[in-house]
C-alpha cells in the first residue's frame, strides 16, 4: 500500500519546557485526525528525510494548522535533537494518520513524561466540549520542571490532575512512582476506562496491575 507524503513548512516553534518544544506546521488540505492519533514525521533534507519517527498531534482537528509537542533526547544525535535545531520556515514531511489511542469514555489517563502527548489533544477536545468531568490524569515525571503543559493541564483539570515526581520532593506533588500502592490509593473503581502511555515497561507494568485489580482489558487503551 502506498503512503501519501506531504511536505509542510514549520509556521512557529515555541518552548514548552527545558527539553520540549511545540511545533506548529502547515495543514494539508483535507488532512484530518482523531485526537490521540499520530503520523510519521521526518525532516525535509537529504540527510534526514528517510529518518521517520512517530509523533502525536497535540492540537484539535478543527484548527487550521497541525501541532506536535516534541521532547528532545540530547544524549544522541537523533531526530528529536535535529528537530529542536529547526526554525520557522524549515520543512517537514508528514504521512498518513494512524494510532490506537482514542477516547472511549470517562476514566483515568496515566502518562509518563512525553507519554502525555497523545492525551493532550484528547483532553483539550474534552475541555472544549465541556466533557472533562469524571476524567483524572496521573502524570509521572522526574521533576516539576519536566511537567509538559503543566499550567494548562492544571487549569483545566484542577484537582483531577495528580502529579507524581520520582526525583524531586515537593509538598505540592506526590513523591515516588506510579506503582501498585499508588494505583490502589488513587483509583476507587477499576471497572472504568484507562488510557496509558509512556515508556514500554511502564505501560506493560501498569496494564498488568490494572487487569490484576479487575480492569477489563477491553477498557485499557494504549498504543500496541
């Protein structure tokens, strides 16, 4: 099956955290996605155009641009490191839309670090539609400085945003990791929807715990 490629210009780049930037790019005519979906992206130059990486859309589908919120991994000279050196006017290549993370109903969003990105468009859409009630976010990071879109998420979710920090002790946040004890303390009903995204091991461990406590595998949504 042939995949369509679109060459698009970067419209704007904004700093989100010390190692995360927001890229707004041109939206091809007729291009659409469901919140939570992604596409493969590469940089439109000879050295990097075949280095494709998946990134989730973090804007709403109705907006006239596309947006990605991308964390830089500076420990090796990879795609994210190159993306963070680009400027407005530079070009990217995007491809077909794909992804299995889709909102099914109220429940718990469980994210680790940059794993929040598939949830940004979903939570923003729910907020716009007035349907954020009965949804909670458990967001694990190393330090408070790593929390992506902290102010926005805190404003729309209020006390339904629970931040967990593994490498910083702060009275405003839970200290530790998203483990069995924390899940049992926070989640009152395991017979609901769960949305899980983060490092592969985190997804696997949390999914196992959720099912062990009675969550239906059909109601645990993650990128397979």
